[in-house]
C-alpha cells in the first residue's frame, strides 16, 4: 500500500472546490485585488478563534516573523537568541533585518529550545529571544522570561515563531498570544494552509500592531513613509481560501491528535520502543508533524521509500552549522542536542487524510526494517 507523506487533496473534495471557486468569484466581482474585504474579515476571525489580540495578515510566515521583529524594535546589530533546531526562516528573519541570530540548544525529549541554554546565550547586545513552538507543541514562554530576568536582571522581550502551532492551547494559553509578538505561516502544508504563500503576525499591543500594518505596506500610506518598510501584503484570493478552511481546522486538528495516539499505540504493540522514540503527548500538542527519533534513520527512510511509504527529515542540518551562518563561528559539538536530533529525527505521515490502515502500513514498514 502506498502511503504519501502529504496529500493536499484530503481537503479539496468537489464541495470544497465549489465553495472556494465561489469565494474567488466574489473577489473577481468586487475587484479589490489588494487589501480587499477578505483581509479584514480573516484578521478578525483569526483573532477571535485563537485569542490573538490584533492580527496582521501578510505575505507568508517568514515575512510575518520579520514584521514581528521589526515592529518590537529589534535593530541591525542586535542579538536575538533562537534555537538552532528549527526551520531556516526562524533565523533567516533575524538576519534579514540586520540583526544577529545567536543559537541555543534544544531539549532532546521535546525538541524545544532549552531554557538553560537560551539564558546562557544572553549578552548585553540581546534585544529579544525568539522561541519556536516546533511541530505543533507549545514551548514555554513565561518560564523562559522569568529565568532570563532572574539570571540577568533584564526583562527581555519574547517573540514566538508559531508557524507550526496554530490552534495549540497549552498550559500557558494560546500559542502566539504568550509573548510580545508572534508570526504564523499558512504555507499549503500547514495545519491551516492556503493555496500558496500566506501568513500573519499577531500581538496584544495596539502600537506594535499599528507599526506592523505600516511596515507591511512600505512603511506608510498615502505616499507618506515614516520608515522604509516592505511589500508584505496578503493576496485576497489567499484570504478567501483561508476563510473557507478555517471552520474545518478544529476537525483536522482532532484527526491529527487521534493519528498521533494511534501511531504511539502501534509502535508499542510492535515492540519497537527500543528502536523508536515517539514524540511526547504534551498538553495542547496539535502534531503539525509526527516526528520520531530512530536508530539508523537514513537507512530506515530509504527502506520506507522502497515500500512506497513517504517520510521527511526535519531538519538535517542545525542552523548553527549552515554555510550562510559560518561567519558566526558555529562548530560541530557546540549544540549537542540539536546535532543529535538532526541525525535521528524522521517525520511520519500525519495529515488528516492518512487512514488508520495507512498508519498500520507505516509502522509495519518500520518493524520490518528493525526485524
């Protein structure tokens, strides 16, 4: 049985297609191709659904992080502490505004930034810390802020890379509403995915939100520019698509959580716990990805491919070892948690279209490898 790693068609049945085309037809009718009414409607509904305060729709998740960083006052030359085990855009956004990413290690069990490591990276040049709610699991924000304050005597702003965690509600509350500002991605494969690139920033501070809105539109309006901004506007066609998908998100999240529980059960029943470490079932985890740790990961991936089972590696090279950041002086051995995970992690198919039978096929393939 073939098991694709991801299949976009699980959310595009004939009824979906008809409704999406109707929404897109409305955009064609009103002609507001830049800043149309769908943008404001989406921002309001996202804010209400996820308790995010003010939402600023933008071009993609990477640009959402740039807006958040710039709007809270991070300047060229400032240092921003960030985990090295995450997607490139987390650090890329910092570098894009001329700031310096300072890489911290992560916890092997949770994949989240180590508070101890983050605190150790703070210097007099640190103007912010960006934590990442990786793979749909909420990272601690208040404990991080408290630890930094206790260690340094400084209240350093915490930003959230919530690109993979929309709708996750953990012990502290809603992801994206815990720090000073946050960025979300609506890339097509995300839990709330568009039909192309899209994203949004969020904050509970009206002044920061106002600056974000200005920055996404070249830093001004009516040809008066207070600062040099960006062209980071969201397309109303993408907003219309997201307005269609948003009501379905709760059902899709529940299916992901159910699939994660099923994977854990199958791994236990197959007696694979000596070879496979399943992700922890933490409060609020919405499993954007289901990422196991395994011995002989690369060989296992090839074996699954030979059986027609898709998988993916997130992420094979930690950020402190990326060639573009070599001038920052990162070396192998600096961040052992990140480096170990880069050699061990493997994401299994988890999107809501994966059937129980397909999950059984995935775990059967893993079992056949280790047997």
